[in-house]
């Protein structure tokens, strides 16, 4: 466990001692079991659970303490800690899921430690509305300065913006040890009417520093951080690829969302566009991305209170080829001393979530950090995941949420995908995959001593083993006074 996490736990208990007598703490504890016909769990049995559910039959205990913002002072605080312990055939382990302290002043917030990201689209999106950073993998330790939307002066109530700046550590067992992770974003919100807003944004991530078994220690000075921040090419100590292109592994998303607000419901249309390099940022990878439509009712006890449809497409990747041989005429106009002499850079084969220097790619503790439809390589004998083997995907996803007979809550997830592998390693016969997950509460009365939820899940197709699974969850939560 890193010193950073230990420091976060120390801060949490410091806040607990300082504030514990002033306000109550919320607690939550759950005892869960996951069983399936095969050695691995079904797709929706293990996906989008913050990476704490092991991929095999298991018993899981989760517990946490939380205190939200009290809204009593100009500078407000919240904090929380949660852990999960599981018993499975593969291993037995205790996982620190969250340990954070947050400070908020007006619209500005600082998060320190391990903290879940905010839930989007009623919790039924296939990737929490973010193709790059979903809730599919373990929580990253770090520090994140972020804002709510802030009104830009002198324009009425038409124009708002928000941003974040974050630094994380990747502390799992990976190809390049102790990889650092830089993140920033900027979103603009236009409000032409009270019922409509349009959000456009850009989010940037970069893996950098760390120690590679092939390339040794990677550049990690403050000057190198400036290069990472600005996506500049590497300097002294950088690999040839990082010297030609940009230092580190850069990726992100371009985002557009249209919201319509009614008194009784909200409707959202959104498009999330991934990029791995300059060609993606120039939209040469069109039509790649997630296209989604979401409906959310203000009345949560309806048969269907929330519904979302998402179309996921990642086949283009700016074309099949990154470069091609230059013609004799083209070579005459090239610099013979250039590393790209004799080539014409086309910018294709973006190879989403993979990288040559950071070969564990966009994975964390063996799970894809972004959309779970992009499939990671199974860990090797050393427990290291070496990237993504299936990143050219066409998928349809439907999520539903509501109350059966207006009393019992449920969530239904349905997905169907065509899986093409990678340009460099296509999958034979383009395996098709259908997966489902249905979860419902069978004891959900507010005054009951605990809540009981059950689930049934299935996989049918050629990408994953045909599988059926079930889950049982007994949860108790409340307020410690």
C-alpha cells in the first residue's frame, strides 16, 4: 500500500476525530455472494463495480463510513472510508475501496485520496457516461481540484464553465511500475433557455514517469511534467517514439451533450468521442464513440423511471494504417535525418487503450478503466495485464431502472456486441456476444433491518463463455449518532 493511501487514511481519521462529535456518520455494510456456472463471472455480474468483485465465485463483505458536506461553513468538508474483503477460489483479499477527504468552497472542490466519481445517468449507463473513465476498475489514489459549473460574468445566465486538474498514481502490478497519471478537463455549458442546455468539453489523460523493464526509468522531472501537461515531445531520456510524438501515453475524449429539462423528466442526448493522438483530436476517427439517449423521470417509483440506450462504435480508429512507405518523389522532400524518413504518416491505427511504452495500457488491476466493452488481456503469470486485445467493437446497450409493481426496485442491463479484435490482431469470425443482468430488491422497506437484493446474469455468444450467474446481497445502512 502506498504512502499516499496511508496519508489519506490518516487525514480521514483526523477529520473523524475532529468532526465526529458535531455531526453523525452514515454507515453502510453489505454481505454479498456471486456464483456462476463457469469459473469466471458473467459480464454484467462483474463489470462496473469499481473493480472490487473478483472474477470468480466468491463471498464479499463491504463496509464504509461516510460524512457528507454539512453546509454550515464557508469552507465545507466531507470524508469517507470503505473497504471490501472477499473469499474466492482464486484468492482471498481485503481491498481499500475509498479513503478520502474533500473540501469545498462555493463551486470549487478539492478531493484527496481514493474516491468514487459522481454517478451519471441514474447509474445505468454502460460506462457511467464516460468512454475513457468509467466505474469499471479500482479507484485511483490522487488529488483532484474540480469545480461545479461557474457562470461567466456579463452574459446573463447563458454561459458557464467547469474544469478539473488531477494527478494520480497507478499502484497496481503493471508493466511500467509506479506509473503517474495526469488528468485535466474543461467543459462549457450554454443555456439558451431554462429548459435546454448544451455541454461541450475536452478531457485529457496522460500516463507518464514510472519504471519500465525494457526502457528503464521514464522521464519524471518538473520539466517533463510540463511536457506532459502540454502534450509536447519528450526530451533527454525519452524513448524514440516519445521523442517523435509526445512524451508519455496520451488519450482522452471530446464530449457533447444536450439536455432538456421538464418538470417531470429529463432527456439527454450525448456523444463521447475517444482520442489517442492528434488524428483522433482532429476527428479523423469519426464515427467512433458512444452515442447515447437517456430519459429520467422525477417520479422514481414508476415501473420505468430511467431508461438509456447507447451505441458504442470503435472500429474506425482513424483508419487501418499509421503510416505507409513514401514514394521516391515524397522522399525527395523529406529530411534524411528525420526518424520518419521514408514514411508518410497517416495517423491511423489509434489502437485504443494500448501503448508501446506503457504496455499495461488503459487497465488498472486487470480491468479496463474505460468502457468495459473493450476487453483486456488476461493477467500473465506475474499477474500483469498487457493491454487490450479487443478494442474494435460495435455494441448496442440498453439499461432500465424502476420499481416492479411500484414497490420493488430493479435494474436491467442488456448488451449485444460484435467484436473485431485489433487491426494488428483481428479476432476470427468476429464473435458476437449477448449479455444481460437483472437485479431486484425482494426486501426493500425503509424500516426493515436490512435490504435484500438478488440478481441473475447471463452470457451467450463466442467472445465469452456461455454462462449463467446469480447474486445475493444483504445490505444495512443508516446514521451513527
